[in-house]
C-alpha cells in the first residue's frame, strides 16, 4: 500500500507528537524517581493562566516594559505565599525555577558552583555584541578568560584616584549653580553614565572617550588600515545594543526570534571602536595613550597588560569589551540611584555630608586617599543600602550542568531540598531577596543605612554576585562611586528631588536604572 503525501505528513506529525509526549513522560518519571531518591520535596508551581503559560510570559514582558519587572517577580512570589521563596514556573515547554532564598543562592554561586554555570541563552543572547569572553563563556573557556583578566584588578591597579579625580571634575563642571547657589533642575543620570564611560575607557584603553566633555578629546593617532573611530556614539550604541540583548534574554530559549538590523548595526559600530583601540595598541606599542591624562606618569592601562599575554585581536576585543560593558552601565546606574535616594532622604544626606566634611574637610581640592575612602564606613553603608533598595542587578541566573538539588524550597514548608534536572535554569531574584521583610525588617522599603552597622553580610546581599564568577570590578566601582559622593558632599550642602511624586520606576535592561532618571537640583555650599 502506498500512502499519499498528505497522509505521510499527518502520520509524521502524529509520530513526532507521540514521541515528544512519550519522552516527556519518561523524563518526568525519571525526575520524580531521582527527586525521591535524593530526599527532595515538591517545589510550588506558579499556576498557569492558560495551558501554555503564554499569559504569564506576556505579563512578565509587559511588567519589564512598564518599568516594574523586579517588583512583578516579588508580587508573583508573594501570590504563592509570603513564606514561599522558591517556585517553579512553566512557560510553553520550558520549566525554570525562581528563588529568593539566600541558601539557594549560596548553592548556585558558591557551595555547589560545580553543578551550575551560566546558561546557553545568556551566552547566545549576548554573543553578537560581546563575542566569546569572560561574560559569555562557560567551563574551561571561562577559566581561561578569568585567568587572563583577573590579575588586572589588584588593589594597586584600581586605586588610581587621579583617574577618578579628573573625571569627577569633568562631571562636576557640568553642574552650574546660579547666584543664589542653586542649580536649575538637572537630569543627572546621563552625566553619571558619561562619567562611568569616561573612567572605564581610560582605565581599559588609556584613552577616555570624553563623553562628558568632548572638547577635551585628544587627537587620535593614525592606525594603519583603520578609519578614525566614532567616539561620540559609543554611549548610544551601548544603550541600544543592550536593549536588544535584554529582549533576547527575556525570550529565554527563543532568543533567536529577536534579531534586527539595528542590533547588527550597534554591534558593528561598537566592534569598530574597540578594534581601533586594539590595533592602536598592537601597532603602536605600550606608549600610545591619551596625552590629556598622563601627567608624564606611567599609568596602568588594562589593554597593555592583556596584550602581554595574548596578541590575538579578537581575544583582546572580546575581553576588553566585556569589561567595558560591565563597567559603564552598572557604575552609572549605581551613582544615579545614590543621588536619586539622597535627594529624597534629607536626614541621610545631612549625616553623610557631616561625616565626610569631618573626615575629608570642606575643600573640593583636598587630597582623597583610597584608605580614607575605605575607612569612611557610612559611605559604604549608604552605598549598600542603595544597592539593597534598588538592586543594580536585580536578577541573576544559573543553569544546572548536571542533575542536582537546591537545599530549600521543597515540601509543605519549603524546608526540604528540591530536585534540579540537568539543563534547568534557576533565576536568582536578588531584588526580591533584598525586599524580604522577614530578613530586613518591616522598614524593608525604606532607605536606612544604619541597618548595616555591625551587620555580617551573607548571601541575602550579593550585589556583585558571589563565588567563582563574582564581579571583578567591585572595588573599582566602589572606589569611583565613593569618590564622587565625597566630592559632591564637599561642594553641595543640599540636594532636592524635583520629580513629580509617583512610583519608583525600575528600568531593567540587564542593569536596573531609574526609569525617570535623577531629577535633582543642588545647592552649592558657601566657600
Ligand atoms: C555597580 C557596579 C557593578 C555591579 C553592581 C556589578 C555586578 C556584577 C555581578 C552581579 C556580576 C556577576 C554576574 C554573574 O554572576 O554571572 C558581575 C560580574 C562581572 N563584573 Fe561586575 N559589576 C559592577 C561593576 C563592574 C566593573 C566596573 C567592572 C570592570 C571594569 C566589572 C567587571 C565584571 C566582570 C569581568 C564580571 C564577570 C566575572 C566572571 O564571569 O568571571 N563589573 N558584576
């Protein structure tokens, strides 16, 4: 008997569906048996509003677009019960776990870090921009990247306060007070992003892009075979490129559905700029650097150090670009949030300013040392508290590289371990963890830096990640943030929020920045 082709097609489809259903049931049975064998309890499953979980998926995308993504995660978890801290979510044919339990975060990042790695979705979503580097690689490739980059972040190398001073001055020069001492209402956020970009480009490449003050740009040397790069557009290209990456990441395993000519264009432009820096170094040697910033001293340039280990232009592009990507937006967002909250918390600002004036004096040209910055604990407490309330990185992720467990979240009271099959994605909801009243107290939504006095920090607060893949730029960004805080507190004695009342807007595109920016006016202290 010969089957006509429509029949063959139908049989083919039925056979494929049957195979899928059968293998999924068999896998489910295997997972249940494994869970029982490992003493795991069932993890609460977020109820679906439709059989495929599409409504949930759309809701979460809408919440992100409405600048309330991190809050949406809290609401969803609370809807399962205030004491439920780990849940399972099904979207189409895809299961993932979301946790706000510090014990589970510890397992993913540290105590069971061999069982977890970053997911292939992150790798694939980010790769068009970042290539294969420290942020996007897994396993041995990541170990290689980390070994290459890590030595560049010793205390000595990151404590170049001259770098912070010059760029803080450029930032401060953008803020002009009138005869009554007050500035106009200012949108400070772009200034902080420019500051972060200027600082990190100089740290990495020896040349600042001088986004804050384009007039200060030095003439660039000629690089054989390359056009002069467009320094002006770097910030915009980053912003737009990152939006695409975030969208791709939000689509999980369907990241490939999101692609666009604009994304390709942004990636190409950023690559052109970084390739120029790389070629400049490879052709010109170590001495090529921005004459604006040298003062005749030999200064640390990260690209020079990387180039001692590898001359591969693609590797130099990918690793340095990963750092540029990591260093600009996170640091810009953090500074933005600091001044967003200081303008809304007069008591905190006044206390901070008094302590800073005691320690550093009132002059904006006084010398600031790395040791002094570290010793001023109230600055650290303010930064920690801003991190806690706003969460610059509100969501992190890991994927199980083998069948494993997480220590908590199973059984009726969530105290039993849960089974995590190989390939399962776990979202570590740091914002949600930092907004748990049972951990932080009933004033969890308020900015209270004093809660950090004598507090031992555990996995409930991991703004820089934790374990083997923790942030390499932590000290660098804390140093530059503290530096700006000191200089601002020396120069201004009042900061006022000028934004209309309304809910906080959490604009989450990898990092979380204020969706309404930082609309403040500042008052210059009498000299
Ligand atoms: C406020 C500032 C910053 C925050 C909140 C932050 C946060 C983080 C977090 C949460 C991670 C862990 C990612 C994960 O677990 O997968 C991370 C990794 C990383 N960060 Fe940062 N970061 C900041 C600034 C910087 C700066 C200034 C640099 C460098 C110039 C930097 C370089 C890196 C690198 C290289 C990694 C990857 C480490 C690895 O995978 O081995 N970060 N950062």
